C-alpha cells in the first residue's frame, strides 16, 4: 500500500461526502421549509427560554441527520446500480471487493456504506479522523472494512 493509494482512498470518502452534501442540502432545505410552513400557521411559537425549545431543536437536528444518512444511502444505491462503486471511487480508479478479491454483492456494499456513515455521524466526524490516522500511520483498515470483510483496491 503506497502513500498515493492511501490518500486516494481517503480522498474518495471526502469527495463522496461533498457530493452527498450538495444533494442533502436540498432535502434539508425542503424539510426545514415544511417545518417552518407548518409551524407558521399553527400559532405555536418557541423561545430560547421555553422548556420545549431544547427537545424540539434536538428533534429537528436528528431529523436533519436522518435526511443526510438517507441521501447518502440513496447516492450509493444509485451509484452501485450504474457503476458498481461510488462516483468518486470510479474517477479515482478504486473499487471495493471482499477480502477474497471477489466483487461485492449489493447488500454487503450497502451495509458497509451504512455502517461507515452511521459511525461518522454518530461520532460527529471523529470516526473519519480516527480511521484516517490509523490507516495512514499504521495501515490498519477501518472498522467498517474489518466488520464486513471488505477492502478497497485499485481497479
């Protein structure tokens, strides 16, 4: 595993996140617009001193994270259907295979991507930095690769 390959692999995940963020922003804006529209006509108002403000804001934030995860999974579903890999991996010449070198089935590929994004969102991005540091420094594969018995190789 060369230095160049490691950075291409890490860069592909960052590029995927940027692509998904573009599409997720549209979904998030629609969601927040609907919430604002529904809240406008109901006569309900919240202030920062209200006891209901924190649970409502937490619910809104969790729903935004769920929208992002849904868009991320939809992006990978579409990419797998057409390219058998993500858009950034396609352009960077990478692909995900099983530990035995066999191409991945759709269910395993989607499970791997789901675990990756859930760990990234649940740890507020620390999973990405930790796995990146472990991979670059010690060549340890990320947890989502270990758990799903997959690896990223050059195509």
